[in-house]
């Protein structure tokens, strides 16, 4: 079962209370594809500039990720600079340079147009729509977004939401999108915009899943030290969609297990700066932490 992702491939400059990193590999499509490729084959749609080094592209290839849909354009690669507070759930965007992303029009290679699991990663909603319009077949369409697009492209974002089955979003962005402060009310309001399932990411507090008939909660895996939360959301999405694609398990049971796998992968992603930890992660490590996660949350009622 193949997975398609559209999103940013970036240079990130990051400051956290544990340290800083300058112009490391980042972007929503990068974290997602590194995570999802541990479960199923992944194809990436995105854009990079002429300054993007071959050694970064090699990291994608080493994971078996198909980068035919990653276009190199004249100009500089998307660059994001973020700073985390002592409370790692809070971060500020210090700089955002869209660069080659500002004029990007995604074109799917013919072989990508039939893909079973599609993730519209964090990118301009107009580009997310371009991708959906070119698909001839898919089984599942999920998406993510962030404050920049909720504020800047609300109309296009509403069109995306009307078409996706699953939205993954963090808690402050769910509040911003819905205009509701209470997270349950925010989720209910977002369900009315189109998605059948909303996954609300709450950083170190875990994830809440809402659908019309069910609510499910999973904690974040307790870690003694979080070095860099960047990409946790996209890694969660990669583990989640990856697990669904690997097993094709339908229904609530399948969704719940996929949420735990997403949480497991995200817990590894934050253990080092950039996607470093993900690029060395193995399937055996994922399974081992999955078992610990089951123990962590197991009780008899
Ligand atoms: P996450 O921590 O999972 O929410 O995502 C972090 C990634 O999002 C970073 O690697 C950034 O390069 C990327 N990013 C930051 N701002 C944007 C934006 N406005 N649109 C798309 N991607 C972004």
C-alpha cells in the first residue's frame, strides 16, 4: 500500500532550551516521509531550491522514499526559524521565507495519481487542493495545517477540510480554526467543517481523537529529556498513516492502534535535533516502544 505526501522540504533553524541548530534539514514532508517509510513505501511531492544539498536527498533515498515528485527550482529552499519556550508546547516563528515555495504548482507524476493513502502535509492549502484535484484514486485522505495558513488562506483551507476524512491539528490551532476555546467544543465545530475524524495534538500531553461517535485519548510517551519538538506533529502523522497503510485495518480498533504508533514515532523524533533520530530509527525500536506504550496505558476496568 503506497503513501503520498505533499508538504514542505525545508531548512530549519531551531532554538530550544537544550540548544540550537542552524539550517538543518526539516519540513513537514521530510518528517512525515522519514516516519511513514518505516511502515510502507512513500512518494513525496514538494519543491526545493538550488541550494539543497545532495547529501539531504541521499537521506530520502536511503529510506527508500520516492522523490520523483520533489522538484528542484531556481532560487532558495523554504527556510523556517523557530524558537521554543521553556514550555516546549509553545513556539514562536521568528522567520519564514517561502522562497521557491511561493510560486510552486504541484504536478503529480502519472504514477502518483493512484495512491491509496494520501497525506496533505502542512503547506499552502491551495497546493493541497491542487494535489487532490490530480488524484484519480485514493482510499484515505488526511491533512494537517497550521496558524500561518488558518490566518492567511481561510477560504482555501475550508475547501480542503470539506474534502478530507481526517484532520490532524494541534490544540492552539484547533482553537484558532474553530473560534472555540474549549477543546471538545473546538473539535465538534471542526467536525462540522467536513472531516469525519479530528486528531488534536497536544504536545507533551498526547493526542485526542474525536469523531461523531467516539473520543479516544493517548498520552505522549514520557521522556526525561526532549531536545527538539520540531517535526513531532509530522512524525506522528507519518507513523499514524504508515500504520494504517501497512495493516489496512479498518474501524476504531485500527485507528486507535495507528494513533499509538504515531505517538511512538513522534516520541523518537523529539530525542534529537532535526530528523536525525528518525533517520537512524529501526522497525525493531518502534515495536519495542509500542509494547512499552501498551504497558504504560494498560489497566483492567
Ligand atoms: P511540526 O513541528 O510537526 O508542526 O512541523 C515543523 C515543520 O514545519 C518544520 O520542519 C518547518 O520547516 C515546517 N514549517 C514551519 N512553518 C511552516 C509553514 N507555514 N508551512 C509549512 N511548513 C512549515
